[in-house]
């Protein structure tokens, strides 16, 4: 199974753009370059075998029968007497075998240490994959060697230990070493587990235990069935137990062969099968030695010598086969990762040179190393023209400092270091905009010079995992720069026209007011009133456009506007807005407030806490909301209300009407500039759609928000919220001392919360 290069990058932070950022985009190419498996073989990489095949059930049944038979035999028949004088040569051979097995034990310890060292050097992901089979098999092999060493040591230095007599053996009684059967009862299940694990490499520990446990139990009992057969004094029990022991060995071997057949499509199946067949051949060899001894083919000394040296050679050779399999698996795994790394490197080169985006790479000192074909087409500069130059040399001077800081920031972050003082002002991201020079041939073709680029900087790794430099993947923003220039000019034009139109409008309003007071005739008086109303509406529209242009300019420049700090009394503002709305007229010089509509000011008899803000803009906000509600309300009422949440420190001003309401789609658009609920020729109301956009900007200027709650046919409710700590005093309809003084009030900090009365006195 080919590992995903992106997974390698995600687990090893030292892997840079060579795998982490590019391999994800070209994953299909990388996977196509690496070796793959056929579907028939790939499906076996997930453990899909039943946990209880028929051979496993047969092992469990055998274990139950053997356990009952052995218990009954030990309770009903006698066992042979103790063997009093073990042969010294047999004990000596056991000591020699200990030295041979101990050397294999040390060798396996060296294998385990080498495996851990290599896995640590090769990386965390690879270490996990290696340890799945190498560490587990090494510990099992060491445990199997230990079961040979300690019983043999005890036999060598305790004169054989516990020894019984095989009184029914052909050719005369023979010694039966009790510890050798304990050794076999433990080492045989371990050998079976080692062989089975080679086929169950992708199974979990729980699945491995469940699948192999029946074979362990059956092998334990067939070993002890052989011991009962040797030590019993009853011929009636001896031969059935010989058959019982041999049948157990056959059942366990059949279970292992069934497991091997199930995984016949695995990698290195022939190697694994060879190890299994060698294990089964060694079991047959031991069974043959055992039977020949029972029939007196050779002496007891020869039999025990065979057992001692076979434990040190035959079974150790199985560990050698296992080591070869493990090394072959490790080599194949490393080759797979190596091929994936090469593919990722080729993909990175392809991305740099063939991508339809500007891509370049820099050395650690900021000098250009790679320059792809898209940059050549864009700038007219070949790689030979820019290679070895600092990127700041071919970019504008204004962006050189930001570029240097971004490069230093990315390098320091890749090294895990804290950015230096020069890079403290760098943005937290690896994004920077620069302006790159172009060659004369590009300028002659009429293309913009220089070209505007937005670059994303990512670290680039060396083959040994170190930091090689920085790769910059960009986007051409030249066309967007033209649009930005046009947008700036449009904003400047709007601001200039609005400012130039306001002066004549103020003159028109002043002259019409003077003519109205001069006692003109009734007809002229009506016409002058219409002129004054039109001029007032035009002035209101020009003011909104001017405010919008100023806000757009501030947003483009990225400059934060300081919150205004004058005290604002919404009770007085609501009273003023109510009076102005009563006198307002529409474009037909008819009263804006229709006869069937009642304007209700619920703030006339209450006192509200003052907020820090801009009184004229707050008046503009409330006036726009009230007049907008009156324009869309044919009958019913328009009301102004307020509430102060002392716990949340928020003052909310509500303007509620019983008009036609606003649809859900309209509610998403009405706070955008030049947007109304109904656009186009079908709309039933005039206006350019700036009133609510300006109101929203005024709310944001004060640190609050403007929201709407409406339903078609049931009116609308606009809610303007403002932060209010309540320590600037309270105001009513007739004003307050803090506002009437016209002084600026400093915004209080959260830690200094004065009492309202004290703050009001201080403001006065």
C-alpha cells in the first residue's frame, strides 16, 4: 500500500513545500508515479478473514477434549516413578545448548536495537510502520529464546530437575525431563504466533489474539498429552494419548495452513509460506525424534542430545528466516517511500516550471533560484536575467521592507525560532503583495509595468529534511490593480462632487427660506416650498453619498477610525427627529407622515444613559430610520423606543412600524449601498438606496450594529445597538449638562467605572 506523501508531511513538520503544499495539489500524479497494487491484492491489506474459521473451531474442540482426557488420565492412572540418576552427559549437552541459544538471544537484541535506531532516523511515520512487525516479532522471538535458556540452565545446574520414568518405552525405561515439556508447552505457541503474525500484519492486537488463541490452547494441550503418554504406567492410556497428541499437532498445522491460504495474495507470501513450512517440518522432525525414542531406535543420551542441539539450531534458524522477511518488508517499505519522495520532487519541479501561476523559489538569503515560465511570459525576464538577484532588486522599493520581513518570518517559523526584532511587524500570515518590474518588450506590447503579484511564501526542504529556502506561489493582481485605481478615482470623484454640490444647495435652501418669509403670494409660496423640499432631499442624498465615499476611502486605506467621544442624548435626539419628521414632505410636497399614521416617541418621558459618540451622526441615523419607516407605512403607527441592558452594557434604539414589511431576501440586501428591497423599474418607492447603508456604517463607527426583524405584511423593526457603560450620566428630552456643555468626554476603561452622578457632575 503506497503511503500518501501528504500524510508524511503532516506527521513530519520538517517536510516543506516539496511534499506538504504541492503534493496535495498533484496527489494524482504522485500516486501514479509510485508502485500500486492490483485490487485483488489491495483488498487483503484490511483484515477481512472471519475471526473463527472452521479450523479455529476445530482447535477449540480439540483443546476441550484433550483437557478432559488429560485430567481424567491423571486422576485415574499412576505415573512413572522419579528417575534418580540422570546421565551427566545429558546434563552437559543441555549446558552447551544454553550457550548457543544465548548467542542467538544477543543477536536478536542487536536486531531490535538496530531496528529502533533506523526507525528513529527515518521518521515518525516510518517508525510506526516498521514497529508493527519488527518490534513485536523481536520481543516474541526473545521470549521464545528465554523459554529455552532458563529451563536448560535449571536442568544443567539442578542435575536435570524433576525427572520421571517412561517405564513402557521399548528397549527399557527412559528418563522424562519435566522441564523440557514446560519449555515446549510455552515455546510452541510462541512459534505459532510468530508465524501467524507474518500473515496478520494489518490486523489489530484484538483480532490477532482472537484468531490465534485456539491454536495456542490446542498446542499447549497436545504437548502435555505427549507428556501423559510418556509418564503413564498404563498401556491402555499410553497409545490413545499418542494418537491424541499427534492429532492435536495435525489440527494446529491445518489451522495455520488455512490462515496462509487465506492470505495467499499478500506481499512476500512465498517467504512467509517458506517460514511456515519450515516450522511445520521442524514439528514433524521433533515428532519423529520423539516416536523413535519411544520405540527404542536410539538411546536416551542420543535423544536428549538431539533435543538440546535442535532447540539451539533448528528453531533459531526459523528466527533467521523471520529476520530475512522483516528486512525484505522494511526494504520494500523504504523503497515505496523513496519512490513517493522522488515523485513529489518531480511534481514540485513541474509545478514550478509549468504551472499557469507565477511561481519562484528563493535561497535563504532571498536570492532567486527558480523562475517559472509563467513569470517569463508575464514580465519578459528570463531565468538568466534574474537568477542570483535579490527579489527586492526587481520589485518596487515600497514593498521591499514588507517582503524581507515576510521571508524572515517564514524562515524563522520553519526553524521553530522566534522572529527577530526586524520581523516583529511582519504579518502573522505568509502572504505579501509586491510589484515586479517588467522588461522593455513587455512594456512595448502595452501591458502594465510593473506587474502586481500576491505571493504566498512556504518553506522548501533539503533532501535531508533541512531548510533549503522559500517557495513563492503567486497570483497576478495587475488587472485588479487597474480596477482598484478606477475605484479610488470613483470614490474621489463622488467625494468632490458631493462637496461641490452641497454649497449651492445650502444657498438654494437659504434663498428659498428668505423668499418664503418675505410674504410672497400664495402660488409663489407653494412653488418655493416645493423648491425647498426638493433641495432638502437632494442635500440629504448628497450628504449620504459623501459619507459613503469617506467610509469607502477609509476601508480601502485600511485605517481604523477612532470612536467619537462626545456625549449623545438619544432622548433629545428622538424629540428633535420627531419634530423634523412631522414637518417633512415628500417629492410632491405632501407631508411625509401620512394622515392614517401616528408617530409615537416613547422616549419623551424617560431618561436614558448617555453614550460616547457623534451627536450629528446619531441624529442622522435615527432620522433616516424614522423617515424610512414613514415612507413605507400607509396606516398604523411608527414608534421610537429604547432599552438599556445594564448587565450587557448595551443601549438599543428601536424604530418599529406597521408597514408592508420586508422579505427575507430583502433583509439580506437593504444594508448594502445602492440596494433596495425592490430594484429595477417595478419598485414602488423612490430613492437610491443609501439611507440604511449609511445607518449601518454609523452604527459600526460607534462600535455597535444595526439589525432588522421583519415579516411581509406585519411591519418591520430596526434595532440600533450601541455600547454603553452607563457612567457618563443620564439625559432626558430637555437635554443634559454633559451634552449642553459641548465638551468631549474621554472613553472610560472597563477598570474605571464611575458612578453616573459623579460622571455627570464631572462632565458639567
